[in-house]
């Protein structure tokens, strides 16, 4: 006798008419213990028994399996019949005593997708997340960029849909743009984009892999890769051509790409190109890179001792960082106040910040002592994060850099171009499952420490009008860390 004595009549379900109206197909997924589970209309069922004639009896996951003498949390059961083609026909779907859980189904699908594409990898801790398999019979790698022709199967994603959006040529330079219609739609619905490149795993014939990640609703606190571009150079003209091709691909499916915010590091070519191709978008530069640029200058000019041995100077440095949390139009005046208060040994540091980030370089002084300046290389409107904090848009490019770190550990150094494209196809599949899981509200929360700091910044920015500027900078600086980075 099978495990359970219940008769088929005990399985409560919908009428035949109701069943015919619901066209969603049952799916057989795998549990963490590699056992069959049934996914149906947002619910998960465990297999209770299987008959020789192909009849399967399933019980709701919330039934309380394995807990002796505990009343069932949900008594719903389902009967399916195995069809000749290997799929299941539902004979008796069930009524549940709880809400459905599409998030758990998304997690199971993610595991299944990972197992399909993860067999072996080049090493590293990312193996725990996803393992890679070398494809037998891969095409011969090209020896020059002019010789490169993307094979037909690599022009499509793993589901057979178009993946090569564009092959852009500008003079001797070239860019291959990869993405899907789904990725373009995510770009269109995103609140913000983050753009960054990685050089470590760029194929031999290319200089970098540039990735665009797009924020995902409903809260837009997470972002996922949408477009991958292999580029032979980092010129403004090539960036513009890439962006123009992405816009063209989006327009072909009736999308008008114009994100509210585009976030990047301080690479001038990307900034200029994105401003020209997306003129209605606000371009922000990463706060982390702003801070890093300040620190790099201090180190290059051998001024570290002025800060690591002097708490007063260190506090001034943090207030210069904190200028980024002011509205951009108020930064010059606040900077001037800080400069007046700074000791003489910090004048060179302030001269650097003034020239490159606040007022620009002095070009001449006339007889009336009027100072004329060129525009700063990175004006305050680029690096002020005041609006970003108010809109809960990230201040840094950490999301995309975390992706590139994982990507680099997966692909390894000096890969061939065809291997990289194959890996991008797998990445696109995994991303689609991540997004599905996110939309089902199963994404993991960020670290509490980061969340607390973000919330404090948000509160300070919201109360900005109640502060005097010096007090505001002090409050922001206090939340930026208390230790000088000596290394």
C-alpha cells in the first residue's frame, strides 16, 4: 500500500469548468534535496505518492510535513496525470487556506536555471553561486578585430531570442552590444541606470566590457544588468555610437529611453557621451569615486601625514567630502567658507578641489583684480548627491562594481571573445531569473549597517532647510566614518 490511505475523492478541487478557464500549466521543479515538487498557480506541492498508471498525488507545501501530531496548516491536495509527452495534466486542483507564494517558485526556478548552466568553472568563491561549463566544439577564436564574425548561435540568447543588438564600427574601433528585448524594457522602466566598465576580463581583441545595469521596481533599490558591450576603445565617439545604437534598438520596439538619472564614475568620455545622447537625463558621478579622487590626490602629493596625525585637519577633510550632500548651487559658497577656516598647510589640497571640482582653473586676473576661470572639469552638479539622496537613488556605483567583481572571478583572465559571449548568454539567463525573483519580493535585504547609514543621510538631507550650513556639514561628516585610511 502507498504512504497514504486517502481516496481520490478526498482531494478537494475546482469544478471542470473552472479548471478549463485557468490555462496556466503545472511545472515540475526540484527541491533543495533534488526531489520533485509541483508548481501550480502560485502554490507549491510535495509529492505524496505516485501510481504505476502515471497518477501523481500532491500535498500543499504548507501542510506541515514531517511534524508529528501537528494539525495541517493547509489541507490542499492535487491530482495530476502524466501525459505521453512527459508533462502533467491537472485533474483536481485544490483550495488553499493561505496566500500563494510566487517568490518561492521563483527561487526554485533560479536553482533549476543555475543547475542547467552550472557544471564547472575556472575557480574562485563564486563557484558556490554558479559554476561554468566549457562548450565543446567552440568556434576558433579570431586573430584580429577585422576578422571577427559573431557565429549565428552566439547572436541569440539561450532561449533562441535575439541577443546581439548591434555591431558598431567607428574608424578602426568596434563595439559589440548584447542585450534582449526584456533588457531594453527594463532600461525603459528603470528609475536610474549605472554604467561602468571592467578591463580585467575583456577579451584579447577588446579593451573593456561595459555594462549598463537598470533599477528594478517597485522600490528601485536594486539594479540588474540590462546591456553588455564589448569595446575596443573608450573614446567619446564610440560611447556615443553605442548609446545611439541602444536607443535605435529600443525605438524599434516603441520604447523611448530617457532615465531620470545616469550614474557613473568620473570617466569624462562616458559623461559627455551620455549627456549628448540622453539630454533629458541627469548625470551623477559616484560619491565613492569622488572621495577616492580626493584621497588619491592627498597620497600622490604626500600629504597623508597632515590628516592621519591631526584630528582637526581630518575633520576638515570630511567636511569637504560632505559638500557633496549640499544642493549643487550652494557648494561654492560653502567651500569658500571651509577654505577660509582651513590651516595654511591645507591650502594646496583646497586649491586642487577648487580647480577640478568647484570653481575651475584661474585663466587670468585683470587690472581690477577680477578673476576669470575656466569651468571645472567636474562641476558640482555632477558630484552633488543631494537630489539622489532625496530621491533614494544610489550615491555610488557599488552595485555594478559588485557585479563586475563576481563576473571577473567567473570568467578569468584573458578569455577569448567567443567564450565571453557564451558567458554573457548565461549571465543574461541568470539575470532574468534574478529579476523574476526580485519582482516576487524574494530578494535579500541590504546589510543593516548600510541601510542605517542611508537612512541617516536621508533624514539629514530632508531636514537640510532647518540647518545652518556649517552644522549640516558637521552632521553629514559624522556619518562618513571616523578613521583616516592610511593605505
